[in-house]
C-alpha cells in the first residue's frame, strides 16, 4: 500500500515536470506549494485506504465473535436440555 503511494508520488513529480517544467514559468515556491498539495492529497488517500482496511478487519473480527457467541448460546441451550 505504501510503496504504491511512493510510486504515485513519483508519477506526480514526473507529471509536474512534464507539465510545468518548460512550458510555464513558475517560482520555486509555487512549485513546492503544488507538490506539497499533491503529496498531502495522496497522504489523505492512503490514510483513507488504511482506515478502510482496518474497518474491514474489525468487521471480520466482530463477525467471528458473533459466530462464537451464537455457538456458546447453542452450547448453553444443549446443556440446559441435558440437565433439565
């Protein structure tokens, strides 16, 4: 996931150089501001993907816990029947 982010950063830098390198005169501060904005956007996207992955993992864990609780409930019912 993170290596993909670095590839995206590299691609943004190459695109930036291709688009702005010789065609438009920009000051260094403008170039840095542009890259900072693009990298910030990418970091937010990576964070969103990581959150999604963590939520998916948590959902799976909760589903497993729910199944375990249902099994315990069934076991308790069976024990009640045996001892009644």
